[in-house]
């Protein structure tokens, strides 16, 4: 309806002028109408653009956020990673420590000589590095600072497509008053949480168990579990409705259980290639495959690590001719995990 060109609009306007008047280009009527049609055409272009902005299936950025907010669904912001740093002595809260181009600021003590520190840059980049750190503030007496485990995984802000998917899913989900879908929606929206499985009446009437993965698909650590427990149903006030769980629901929050996946391969190489040439590529494709399985974890009963999927991906790597007799954890069968287990990459060897 609004895809009219400037020429079409101009002709429609001129057609409305009586034939007894000169309407040729350069005439008074033509020159009076043409500038107005230019502006009118801009309005038509804007209407076309506006139509794409106001519907959730085509809206982007701020316009999509405004649309989803009408349903109480907001974009997940980027998360700054929180990491442990271990020192040879205590350091002051607020001290800064560098790794590559990142700065980590000490926020709290976890135990003697170990602290939690937040990365200055939001996103997954804060998860990337480990090892020795630079003493930015030149704190005396510190000659060893080691960047360690991830406490809260850094994550990028939610993409338009991820936000759009949550928005449309909300129309298909019957979330209400503490039912399973209500827990899934509310808990998965919490900072640091990537996905959740809900187990109602797992330990009797009124009990609920939530099993989580972090926002990077990893098994969450104790600190994130404690944080979510407090937000959902504080342990000291279990069932009292002081979190997002309804009154009478006693909620237990647990991390998913990681299962190390050790893979032994028997590869045939093309001329000029060996295991040393392809080892890093093999590990990369297997790591990616297991990450994909962890992303699916919350939507399936149990994850299955399939040998055929591993082999098909490896065969796409340059330099590999064939593959046979692949084993997972010493077995020639697929690895079937329980509903609370997720796979993590272990040893990868070539026989």
C-alpha cells in the first residue's frame, strides 16, 4: 500500500488536475505540485519504516525493547565477569589488577589471600584469561597475583533474535503463579543464569528444585547458586514468599552436574598431515558440539553425546581422510547423561 514511487505519486496528483490546465513539466501547476510530492513520498517511506519498527517480528534495537517491555520482557544486559584472584598476601578492597587489556577490581574477600574481583569490561571477554596479573596500583608486598576461576561468567547483552524469541515464546507458555513455566521464565531472566530445569514436588508437596546452568552454558559455581537461592527463596525464610517464589513453595537451587567427556579417536590423515596439525581443530569442533548440547539441555529430557555427530564434524577438518573406532569414556556407544548432567570436554586423544 505504501510502496508508491515519487513518479507514481506525482502522476496521481497531476491526474486530479483538470485537463484544461497545462500540467507539463515546467508549468505552474507542475512546479507547485512537485515539491509537495517529494515531501509526501518521504512520508510514505517513513510509514514503511515505521511499520517494521512497531511489529515484534521485524523491530530492532530500542523499538524491539519497547515492544517486548509491554509484556514485561526486558533485554538481558551484558554481564561483567567476576573472577577469583589469589595473592601471596591480603590486598585492599578496591585495588586494581591487570590482565592483557583488562582490569579487575577487587570487591570482596572469599578466603585468606583470595578475593573476588569484577572485570571492567562487560561480556565474555572477562572469562577469557587466567594466570599472572599486573599490580596496577603498585601495592607493596604483593609479588604474586593469579587470576583464577570464574565466579560469575561474563556475558554479552541479549541479541535482538534472542529477545524476540523470548517474547514470542511468552505467548505459547502458560506461565502463572508459580507453575513450572513461571519458574522457567523468571529464573532464566536472573543475572548469571543461562538456563534452568524445574522439578516440582521433588521432595514432597510444596517443594521445588531448580537446576541451573550459567549464562555461558557452564556449570555455575557456589556463589551464583547462593545468589539465585536468595533471589528465589531465601534459605533462612524458606517458603515464606520473600523471594520470587510464591508463599508455600520451598525451593532448592542446585547446579547442573558436569560429566567429563574423554574421546579417543583413530584418524587416518591425508598426505602431509599428522595429529599435531589437526589436534587444536579437533578439540575446537568437539568443544563447540558439547557447547551446543549444553544450550539444548533445558529443553530435552537428557543430553546424548553421539559418536556419529563427533565423527561427522571431525571429517570436515582439513587433513583428515577417515575416522574409525571412536570411543567416549572408553565405550563405543553414545554417552547418555541423566537429566541433571551436562557434558564438558575432557581428554581428546588419537590412537
